[in-house]
C-alpha cells in the first residue's frame, strides 16, 4: 500500500533536458510472467520497479519461481508451463488489475487451487469481464458479488479451446483468454470491437509461441512451449505522456525522451497531441525485443481542441487524464467520446478529472462516455485530491507546470505504482 503524501507543485519556467522514463508497465508484467512460464532462464533488463510489477514478481516467487535481482536486470529461472507450485497463501495483487486479470488466465489452467486478492481499490474493480470467458472455457472461478469482484478463488484444471467475442476492446481480457488458451490443446481465438494493445501477442511470439494477429483479434495454438529469452523493456509511453504534455503546455520547454516504446496499439497519445498541433518528433526508430522504440523530441506548442473517439480511444485509454490537461491549454473545445472504460479504472477517471480540473479553474463537463473540455488557456492554483489514482496525481502535477499559481496535490504516494521516480525527473527537467 502506498504512503499518504501531499505535495505542492509550483509553476515552471520551462522544462528542458534529456530524460529516460521507467520501463513500460504492461511489457514489464508480461516479461515476468512469460519468463516464469518458459523453459530455461531469461534475463530481463529495464524492468519497471513499480509496485504493480513487483506484485506480479512476488506472485510467481510464491509459486516457486527463482529470481536473482542483479540491480539493473533480473535473472528469472523459468519453470515451464507445468512447473508452477500451488501457492501456500493468498496471492496479493496489490493495486494491479493487470496482475489479477492476467494471472487469472494463467491459473485457470494450472492443476491447483489459488486465491487472488488485492487492495481496497482493486477489490472494487470489475472482474466479470475476464471470469466470463474463462468460465466459458471450463474454468472454475468464484468471487464476491456473484463472481464479479475479488478476492477470486480459482480451482485450476483442464480447459477447452474456444472462441470468445469480447464486448470491450481490452488487452487484459484478450491476454487472459490467450494465456489460458496457450495451455490447452487446440486453437483459442479472441475477437474484439477495436484493436487493443498487442504486447502479449508480440512477446508470446518472441518467446516462441504460435500466436496469430488478425483484423479484429488474435489466436493462440496450444499447448505452447515458451523458451527463455533475454528481454529489453522499452520506456513506458504512458509515463512519457506526462512529460510530453508538460513540455507542450509550458512556454520555453524542449525535452528529449529517450528509448520510449511506440507500439502502434499504444501510441494514440502521440497521434492525439500531434492532431492538437503539438510538436513531437520521433527520432532513432528501432526495434527492441519485438517492440518498436524511438526517442521523442517535444517542444512547447500552441494547441487546438479536437474530437477524440472511435479506434483512437483504446490506443490512448490510460492517457486521457493528462490529455484533459492539454485540452485546457488548447484553443477551442475538445470532445472525448467512446471512453466509458475510464469509469472502471483505478478510480472513475471521468469524475476524478472533472473534479480536480474543476477545482483549479478548468471548464470540464462530464459525459457518460467521456468529457467536453473548453480550452481557456489557463488554470489557477488550488488544492486537489488524487483519489489514490497515480495518473490523476501526475496529471495534476503536469497542470501545475503551466498554472497561474502553485497547486497542492493530496495523496501523491500512489505514483509509486507506475512511476517511482516521477517527482525526481520532474525536478530534474525544471532545474
């Protein structure tokens, strides 16, 4: 559980310099999971040492996976698909929805009993979306509120391959089904309304699994045989997003963000900010462990309001709190639609963004599936609460960079879940 902290953030005179953001959270989770399920050892470099990923690491250590921490890298001794041991206690997923949802897919096909729980925020989050398809494959999973909330009790066993039409574009749903499917005989397919992030498919292929991606979904042929591989985790574009927006809205800013993952299923934030008129250049494009990577050069820019919806939404779903800050400093109106998923994140992020920006002078109107934001070009100082949500806390710190006075943010310790050195980097580029 994170520490309760409050911080006062002062307006910036311009953000300048070069920074490296922490490793990608989504890719870090998967690197740990797939290395643990592989035959042989894997060396993972650049892993995000946030609380969420450490929850995933601890879960596999509970099931007998040996991990040697070498500081900059982790050596993970894989146990193969059938080598995990039954955990002797409840697996604590902390605040991590990714840990709980993806682990459910893995554990549903393991020949033992397990229980997944987490903190008070995670226990409120919807789990029916992954339980339904897994039960459809033959899984035995029970939980609170008719099996829709954690703790989840899983009696693992033999599942059957099948096809699932997901009503939501969710990488966690898709991944949970694929991870269950790779442990059973035959082909398992997941179809989704829009393309969600494809880190699982890319990394499973990198570990030697037969995964196919196609328009509208993905499939896996099981049982798979994962082979240990060395993994370099690129910088997290969701973390980079805070510095992209901070530089765009703060006069005198020019930042170079090195080694950032620019996977097209995740880079919606770059497309959105460029459509708003933001100056962001992708330099030194390359591939790292199956993932596209680039250095991002961003400069202060005059932004304009746009409409955001449709296929762009799942490609930027985690970035909407900080996109809302950019919209306040854009000329005209920004309309965000098709983003109802924001209501079931760590908090109801639509309500949280409207509350926090509203308290410091933002003109933000909540919609059932998004927000309408009138760009005023300014924010005042004041006091806001993060609601224990790391992305809300960091978005308010970004807002403070270009605000008219300091902003006091309550409960900022939550940033350790995804970006442990956020405050240090923010101070560094403000020197």
